[in-house]
C-alpha cells in the first residue's frame, strides 16, 4: 500500500488481489477484504513498469522443497564459494549476494545451503517472460528474473489500465508458478526501477510525474543510474551527496565538470529518462567462473581450468548467437581482492581456443606467485553473429568453429565429460558458479 504526503485525499486505487477499485478512503477492499490496495494520484495513467522476481533462486528452491519454506535459504557453492542468492529470512540475518559462504554461515548458521540449478531457474524465467510477452511485445529483459515492460496503448486490448493488467500478471505468476514478483510503475524506466524496490517483496509501488522531483530530492546520489562508488566520491568532493543538490546545478555546469555523464545526471535528477523499453536490447557481457577448492598459485594448474571455462563460455555464446569483441580474465586472490584484465580483439569470435589464448596471456602476467581462490573468463563487446566480421588470418585454425559446434552438441546431449580436448583432460567444473549475462 502506498502512503505518502504526495498523494491527495482523492486518488486512484487498485486492489491487487481482486482488481477492483475501492474508494481511496477505505482501508480494505470491500469486494475481497484485502488490505493490499495501491493508492496513487496517477496510478492508472502510468505505463512503464519494472518487474523483479522476489529472491528468485531461493524462492524456486523453497517452492520445490516445502521443508525449507520456513528456514533461511542460501543458494550458492560449497564452503569456499559465495552467495549467489538468498531468501528474505537470510537477508534479515545479514546475508547478501556475493558474500563469502563462510561469512554467510557465520551470521546465519542454521541456513540451508542449496547449490544453484541454473537450468531450472532459466526455465522458470522463460515462463515469466512468456507471461509478460502475452501482454505486450515491449519487454526488455535485464536478467533471468527482471525486465522492463511498456504497456502504453494496451488499455483497449486488455480492457484495463496498465496498473490493473500488471496486478493481474502478479496474481497469475503466484498461482501458476508459486513465486512472487514486485512491480514498479512510472512514466520512465529510471523511476520504474526505483519504484520496484520500494515495496518488496510481493510489492507494487508507483512514482508519478507530480511527485518525482520531490521524491528524489532527499535521496542519495548513489540511487541514480550509473553513479557507482567512484562517481559518488567525485560528487561528494564537490559537495553533492543528495539528488536535490545535483538538481540545483545547471546542466552546462555539470557537463563541464563531469562530461557526457553530467548531462545524464542532470536529467535523472529531475526525474527525466528518455530511454525506450527496447525488446531487442543486446547483452553487453557474458562470463563463466569458478571458485576453486583450494587456493592455487601455479599457472600450470590454472590453465586447464581456464580452458574448461573458455569452452563453457564459447558454448553459451553459440547458443545465444553472439560473438565476443573482447576477452576479460577475472581472478580473486586468497585475500579476496578481485583482479580483472581485458583485451579487445581485432575481430569478434565464438572460438573457445581464441578466447583461451587471450586469457592465457593475461593470466601469465598475473601469475606472479599470488594464490587465487577464483578464476573466470568473460566475453564483452558482444555482437550478433550476423553483424560480426569474418575471422582474420590469426583467428582459430580453419574448421575450429565447426569443431566447437560438434563438441558443443555432444556436451549438450551427453554431458561435459562425454568428450574432452587434451588441454582440459581431468578437469571437472562441477562446482563452477552460474554464468553471468549482462
């Protein structure tokens, strides 16, 4: 339920449980008795939404394992791994994503730890996506469990406002998939994303035009799209820590201080964002990584593991029809310091061999005696296969792409160990973490 000084007495309403529109002054829906009534002055005029599945991985595991329903659940690797996701009970105890597993179990020792099942999560994610697409073709996926939607002009099709249609979608997800989603509704993507975090889990919140600047004014600048820790420190040095302070500075002055991002900050601070919901948005990067069973300093031992990760990454690139314009090596030291090194390629590739050779040369520079607890390889500057350049003379050996395709098909059908190239013999990645697609 939205309660805010921005909302006048006579506002638009919506019962999330039955779809009716009770009087704004009523505490509960007279049709079904639910207290989950959304109230907002512009509720039925807004059409841009951000949908986020609540504690997605953990919610699916609780759904499939009823005995875990009332327990804190952590999804992640073994004792040397990190937390991939956790339920709200675990979050209340101090657990969060990317936390080392041993620390998570220190603050929440009674948690049930479940290894990730990415195939299962992806299947559920596709089901949620299909439900979204049944309402509008303008769905922009952000990850396996979240997306933007633009329902502008769908009122006549669904005979309901976008808010009503979204509430019905949330009910359908709960009934059909036994998980919950949170919805943020606004007039642009930036504010819709913020709204979806205001009322979690199983939430529904809206931010309208009339309140946007006042709503943002007291919020920290870190809430703005693209403002990370480095930019926050830079703004703080200039005496800017709140969005309202940023909004008071002229656009040209911000551009002079911070360049192109200064104009974007000026717009966002005023609640402006002209980015459309793009259903054809392409992923920017993809990666595969593993937390090692023991710290390893010897590059001879790391290289076969890196090769297996490169094979996994190449297979995922082929499945998604993407090619890599650059390669990134990721390492995490025994002291939990993350090291990343990248190199652009002359021509885009899907070749495991070519990506491995680049990552191997990057690894050679970093293997200086330090012990590493994690190693990963990433592909960035991704391009659709049809738009990629043909491989140059220095790409993988002729026919290597065909060989990758054949081996990939065998792995898909019979498992990763069905056939193994020599440099990866004896290496198993049964404990590697989920791939990342951004």
